[in-house]
C-alpha cells in the first residue's frame, strides 16, 4: 500500500477532536487511508442499501452498536445520524470517536455545520500526489496528463480510458442526481466537457451559458455541483492590485488532470504530445500538486493567480501572509527568456524580487536575479508553500 502524506495530519487530528471528517473525490483513497490508520474501529458504508436503511430508520439504534466509535463511510447518505452523533460526542470525552468520510462536500459540510460545529476536525484528501507515487508515476509528462492520479489506476492494470468512462457514468448517474434534480444529463455532461475546454481561462459564466443553452443561474448551480463533488475548483484572483486594475473573475481547474483529459476526449497518452491543450493541462496538474501539498498537511489553500486588465499575468501567487511568491508554469522542456517575462513585469510593478518557474524539463537552475527554474520532479522539494 502506498503511504499517504496526509496520514500524519489524520493522526494529529485524532488527538484533538472527537470526530474527524475526511472529505474528497470518489476513489481518492479515503476509505483505504482511514482503515489503515484506525484498523481496530468497526467499518460501515452508508452506500450499502441495508446499512443505510438501518441508519435512516433507527439512527439511535444504529449508532448504539459502536460504543467506542466507528468509521462511517459516505456518511452524508444518512443525514439523520448527525443530530444523534452530536449527543454521543458531547457525552464522550474520548477523542476520535467517529471517523466520517464523504465525497459530497456540500451535504457533509451542511450537516456538520448544523449539528457538529466545533466537534469535528477536517482533512481534505485528493488523489495521489507526485511525491507519493514517485517510484511508480508515469515517466513522461503526457502519460501523467492522460492517466491522472486516482489511486485505483495505480492498484490494478485498468484500461485508463474505460476506467474514466465508468467513473464519469457513475458520477453523473449517482452523485449529480443526489445533489440536484438535473433532468437532461446529456446537456450536463456537455457542460462539463466545455468546462474542461476552459481550464486555465477566466470563468465567464454568461458566455458558458450561451454555449450550453441555459441561463447563467443554471451555470452557477451546476458549477456548485461540480465543486461539491470535487470535480472542479475555482482559483481566485489575488486581491492586491498594486495601483493597477485587476481582473475579478476566477479561473477554473479540475481536481484530477486525467479526468479533465477524459472529458476532452483524449483516448491515449501519445495524443497529448502535440495537443493544443497540453499546456493548460500541465498548468492544471502543477496547480493541483501545489494544492495537495497544502491539504495533505492540513493547511488552508493559499493559492491565487494575478492578472490585470492589460493581460499581464502571473499563473500562481502563493500568499504566505508576510510574503507573496510569484510562480509561472511552462510545459516546454527548453528554458527561454520568455519564461521570465511575467515575473519581470511583476517584480518591476511590485518592487519584489525573485520568483519561480515550474517547467517540463529536467534541470534545476537558480539564477543570479533570484529566479528559480524547477522541474516537475522537484516540485514538492523546491516549493515550500
């Protein structure tokens, strides 16, 4: 079994909270992680119809089976449990009584905020990071972009395209219907494909609504569904304007680059070598890797982008409260002076010095002007975000 970096944070939370909620996409390894960290706790999946029926019909009796707590998988499927959990947690003094997992962030957060606020520690678990699978990760960039990082793809020799096809079908038919009464699933799936084609672009909901054929309120509702199910996330612009007019729209990215490739219709890794979307997919992969480094350590997201009305842009601004770190992402393997154009503009505008470039090559460079050029395989080692 591949050791997850988030294990340390999970153990840390278990010493502080009476319950822990581990949330993340389906198939991100939540169940495997909590079972390995808490092997002595009983396990129940609320996806199982009989188990769910018991929990819904008699929540007090269901929870009464576990005097020392339990692992409750996909717990948002039985919302009646939460008010009873509140009483149990208030009566018990032990920490880490119950471990709750869920792939529906909206429903889980809603129920926890209503009944268990202040009693639950959170851990967000995304699919594998590159540093977790360093020894078995695909060798080339286009293979990484095609395969993505969902754990099952590194456990068995699945046909990647078919695995994603089944994942998408399951997600559309089950999770979406659970969140919203979306009748026309074909239109919704087309919407997701259009989102994949807009990775790294400013999110214009009105333009997207016109192309999909629905109103902008529907687009916002559907985006919320994708965010709650850990399919996409919005990268916010940094608030610092440095006396220039800045863009207020967020950008859209997928939590897994392999899933984005599947929605783009890419059928094999070799198609990405010269694909026009390779650069944006590489950017997506790097940004999610930076996000995983934060979440696996229990830290909040501190990633933004910066862009002004004239189109000058920094791909990522890491906000460390007392220091802003600008970072550019380039999929090419050959370092050119154009890689530093955005960083030079940023430094001239802000008076800061330095910056980092993440690129698709293999050599690390630290230049005299303070710029670092970091290959993908050294990302976790060289970026302290």
